[in-house]
C-alpha cells in the first residue's frame, strides 16, 4: 500500500496518477472532509461554492487544465477577463490595456517604456535590445528583487509600483526575496488580451467541481479524513509502517490509534510535517495568510484585482463577482480581503475574527468613503499559518527533493509546497505537478523492481534447467 499524507491538491493528484497506473493507494487527511483540497477548500454561498482563499488559473498552467480534461470537467473551465487596477492617492487606476498604462500619471514616458520592455521579455539595458536575458529564471536566483526592479526598470517604477507590491506580499522580508520570484511572477501573470485585459481561468461551479471529480477518481473509499499520521517507521533502510490516529464516529467516540504496513509514503503537506515524521528539516521559511470573504449588497468597484499602494490594514482587495457574475452566488457581491503575515509579532497573527472584521471594514471605508459596512451581510475569515514560501535568494538550494531515498530512507517521497514544482510561485498547477512527479518516481521504481525480480526469476529457472 502507498500511503499519502495530506489530502490537498498535491496528495490527491499523486493518488489519482498512482491509481490510474494500478497501484493500491490510501490518502490520510488530518482534517475533516471539508479540508480536502487544502487551500482550495470552499465555503457555501447562496449559489455556487466559493474558495476560502482566492483562486484562478493563468494560461501558463497547463497541467491542471489537462487534469480537468481527463476528469471530464474540462468543459466547465471558463476563460474570463480579470480586470486589474492600482489604488494610489485615493484614485483607482485601471492597469490592463496599453492606453490605461500610458495614462498612469505617476510614470514618465521613459518609466512606461522600461516597464513595458520588461513585461515583453526585452532587456534594453545598455541601449541594445536583448531577447534572451530573461529566459532562465535561475540566472536571477541570487539577485534581490529590489535591485532587479530598479536595474531593469527605473527607480520611480520601483518606488511607485514594485515596492508597494513587494511590501504587501512579503512585508519586512521583501529585501530577501529573489529576482527570480519577481520575474517569474511577471511571466506567470503575463497573458493579456490587449483590448480587454488579463485572461484567467475559473470553473463554472468553482474549483469544487475539479476537487469533487478528483476525489471521485481517486475513490472516496481510498481517502480517510480525520486521520493524522503521527509516526513513520523504517526497516532495513526503507519505510515499513505508519501510525495513524483517527477520530471515531459519533459523539464521545474518542481517538483510535493503529499501525498500517506501507510500501511507500508520500508526504504531501507542509515540510514541518515531514520533519515531525522523519527529522528531515527544511530551511524554507513560510508566511501566513489571513483572507476574508465579505458578502455585500452592492459592488465596491468594477475591478477584479485591486492592489493598494496607500496605507491600509490589508494587502489587496479581490472582488470575485467582478470576475464571475454575482448571479452565480444568488446575486450577492463577494469580495476577498487578504493580507500576508511574516511574523508572530504582527497584530494580525493573534487578532480575533471580530477585531479583524472591524479593522478591515473600517479600512475599506477609509479607501472608499461611499462603502457602507451596514451593507455587509457576512464576513468569513480563513487563516493559513503556512500559506506560501518566502522566495528568498538562493531558494532553489532549499527545496525538498521529490525522492528522499538518499536523504532519509527508501520509499519516502515529498510533494508538498516546499517542492521544486512550486517555484518560482506557488499554484494549484504546481500542486498537480508535484503530485505527478512523485507518482512517476514511485511507478518507475516499482517497475524497475518488478523487472529486476522477473530477470532474477529467469536466471534461477535457467540454472535449474542445467
């Protein structure tokens, strides 16, 4: 049996691929049934389910699209326009079409030219255009994003655009972030219709459509929720057993502890779980995220993704129903309010839900005086203590290998957020890729072992005939 620790998108994708290749798989998810999907888990609304943390797909995310096609939900994936804007000095500046960018009052013509060339992957430093400077992201692993932005655009573009974005994303850690992350971010979010704006993918019915299809393909009988793997045992240099604590059904049923024999183990969670089980320490730092879904009677703006450069208690406002029609949610207008947390010393880390609601709604009202908090019918808050890596300089030296046979023990694999697939930016697509990578390695190792055993059997048979 192959045990998969974690029922997020990576764990489910690994299970799906292994099941497709005929292997016996079981997924152990420490949370309840609602935890399946990890950061893509959902809330109920007056219509379709909605993700607790905002999600969409870029045109560059091909593996997850292929998975949707295989699962029979490819036709549910829609490519919609996500309008972007930038809030500066009390004004919302749309930033999608070339003429909107040209109209941005805080940049000179030269500022706009330098930023435009960077987004087109053209390096104009030195006056001679180069079209291959930005091809290999790893070339920028050890340069800071701050220095890169200043060198490859202008000081003013950095101060008025990149600095507020880096500050909202990484806070006090922004000076440590690598240029590879920033350049990858530009490439990742670079698919645009020149006349309309950014083209992003979303499922009719939400990502719950994909998750349900994936769970069904794995087989619900092969997924155990409320089941925490607490110990991993080895024998003769290979994984042999796991200990599982599961909650019994019904009130007062208590916790049951049992031992399961395993042939391989995939850890598809955050690396702290890997360390608890095996002692393997990952040096990547993670940041937390706090994300609210605000249900409103009226729309706040006509923008999907609003980056905020002014002082605000949050990093971004993402009005989901300016991307997906509000009719799919019973006519409600749904707004994500989001912020990252780098340190337990920050107020947001320990603030109560009520305190955050009061401060964030007041912050929206400060930015938009016409906003009426009395028009908010619901404020739901989700927290993730390890929501995303901090992509510091030299990050690739810190990623956890897919196959941990050399580092820890044979038969141990890793597909969590500290894997290579989640570089230079984390994404659901990266989770699918990570799951596939470990599944392919397990399948390949088993095929080689089977071929070796078959060959040994043939040799013994031949010797017996002599």
